């Protein structure tokens, strides 16, 4: 594995996405501010903004770094470099995660810190963590589909499935007995149901990434 | 020691509506090969297999001593590739592209890149999206050449250029190529472009290599014989005639193995040879393709 090549490709993707990321980070932090200082209405509006921004930046990244290479015909340029399929796939998956995760982690950490600091919403801790990881799962699904298909249509479909997934998971998690109980309470609780939910999400993330590598390794045409 | 830069042995690739069949191709180190075919003949597929971007279903490919596609990363370190469907990053400048490639290629030659900037009249601080199509092609050539590649692969680089830009690009390319001794594969459907820079020519049609030879040999051995037949005369049966055109008493024979003795044979058979015309590479290509297609349908 030529790590220098992988690093170059990741820096390239960061360079072209940096404005969108920094702008989204600013928007995300502003949303956190609305959550903190916006009162009851602001709390919910800020939360919606925060989730929307996290989903949107994941989609922007995937569209820009994966689908965009094919659509803008820059894939031929990238693949003419001394790079193997494995290095290209690694650079794209790792690059998207390395760009997305710090952004995602900053906003999730801010949200968790907010919950920890406000005893009245302590009960939302487990739900928030699970939903944050669900957004990461949805982003990984988009990355995998975009990498494998390089198709805008398929990636948009994956985006829709991911967004539906967030809503469905949110509904289910909010009704799981081990999480539902005490969700609106003032005590931070972490029960086995929460651990199982997280384990399922991380298993899905692993499945998407390993699956993408597997399919990429069997591809015969890269242009 | 293997002095072949590129070697295809029985390479096949099958798609639903197109297949590349049993491609045998050799490109000697230091040669400039023109790869000519009509649109959809299989030029780009062949080149993608050469670059390791498409995996062959059958056969073996060696590029600069590396088996492809397995060892493509190592091979591509020594290849400069410019393709008609390749785009640079529109939002970035040419300077950014050079800075991006510099650490990737150990033989990157910045002084040479700077000289090419002047020669191609390009401004490094200009964004790619602000360049004309001709300038973009020149920018891509600069980025490929400054790597100091052992093999330069140009896949229809002049397609889509207006006539002025095409001539400019070709002139610049020839000037640059005159500087150095490189192995080059230049594909195009435009025979005039290929003729200018190539010393060896390969024709491809419908997924098969139909002919391959030195350019001069092609031009030497292909001829058109314009005959005048006597009343009730018949067209002389000569070996190596690939096409019979013309009409009535004025047939035109196209041969791919011209020998001066053919003239006397025609005369002996009662036909008068009015003229023996040389053929352009384009005429040779078209005649070659037509004769093959006629043989296939016969």
C-alpha cells in the first residue's frame, strides 16, 4: 500500500471540500448555540438544523469526492496516477471518514456536552448518542454506494434510504423499553438496549465499508 | 533484455455490444506508434487495458516490464497519460495541479514544466475552468510531460479541438517530442494528426488489429493503379489486390503489396496502366477497413 499516494488523494479531496466543511462547521456550531440559548422553541429548531447540517455535509462530501470524480471526468486523471484500485478505494473511504468524522464528532461532542451540562435533559443522552451514530451509519452507506456505483442516481437513492433510516431508527429507538424509559427524565442512563443499538450500528458501518472494499476488489472496469 | 515497452498477447475484452478480440500489439522502446481506428473501433478500450483501468478477460499485458493490471501502480509511475475524456480540476489552478503531482513523481522536472508553460503560453495561476479547450489539452500535456515519463499515452488528445487549436497542439507536441527520445502511443481517428508524429502505425477496426507496420512501409506498399481496359477486356487478376473500384473500362485497383512488376503484368494482360498513385494514410486506412469488412461479409 502506497500510503503517500493515499495521503495525497485525501488532501486533494480535503482541498476541494474545505469551504463546504468549514461553512457547515460554522453552521453546526451556530445551531448548537441556538439549542443552548434559544429556549424551548430554539432547542428543537437548533436540533433540526444540527441534524440537517450533519446529513447535508455527508451528502455534499460524497457527491463531491466520489460521484463528482466521475461526473466531472476527473476520474481518468486520478486513475492515471500511480494508484491501484485498493489505494483509490482506501483513499476515498478513509478520506471521507477523516473529513466527516472530526466535523461530526465536534457537533456530537457539543450536543453531548450540552446534555451533560443541562440536568433537565439528561434522559436524552442515550437517544442522542444512538442517533448521532445513526447519522454516521447513514453517511457510511452513502460512501459505500457512491464508491461502488459512482452513480448520482444510486447515491441519491442511498441518501434517501439513509434519511428514512434515521427517521425509522429514531422512532424505534424512542420506543425501545430500555431507552424509552427515562428518556425525558433528569438522569443519564445507559442500558443494554442502548449498547445493542450501538453495536448494530457499528456492525452496519463495518459491513458497508468491508462490502465496498470487496465489491471494488472484484471490479474489472474503473473507467 | 526486453526492449518492448508495451506487449499485448492475445488480449480479449468482451462487453454486451462490443468486444476486443485477440489483440497482439508490440510497441518497441523509443517508438512513436499511431493507433488509428474509427470511433468505437476499440482504441480507448485497448488503451484503458494498457493503463490497467480495464481488466482484460483473456491474454497478457506487459507495460514497461510490469504485468497489467496487477502491477499498474508501479507501471503508471512511468506513464504520462492524456485522454480526450480526461479533465483536470476546474476549480484549481494549473499551479495547484503541478504542486499536487510534484511529490507523486520522483522524476518530476519543474524546470521543464516552467519551460513548457512558456512554450504553451499558459499561466499557472489561472484556474482550469477559465481555460479554453485547447489550453486545457496543453495543460494536460504539460502535466504528463513534466513527469518525464518513459511512456507517453495520448488517447485522442486533439479530438474536439477547433482546427487552429488542433494545429497549435500538434505543433507544440511535435516540438516537444523532438526534444527527447520517448516511447509514445498516440491514438486518434484523425490520420493526419497521427501521420505527423508517428513512425509506426497500427489500424484497429471493430475490436481487432487489422494491420501494423512502419509508416513508411505503409506509404510505400499501398498504391492505386488506374487502368484502361481494351474493349471487352477484363480486369487483370493480380495478387495482393484488396479493392477493385472505378467502372467499366476504367478500373482502379488498390494493392497493399505494390511491386513495380505489377505494371508490366497489367500491360502483358492487355490493360494500360494510366497512373500509379501513392495513397495518403487516410486513404490507406479507409481502404484497409473496407477491404476487411468486405472479406468478412463475403
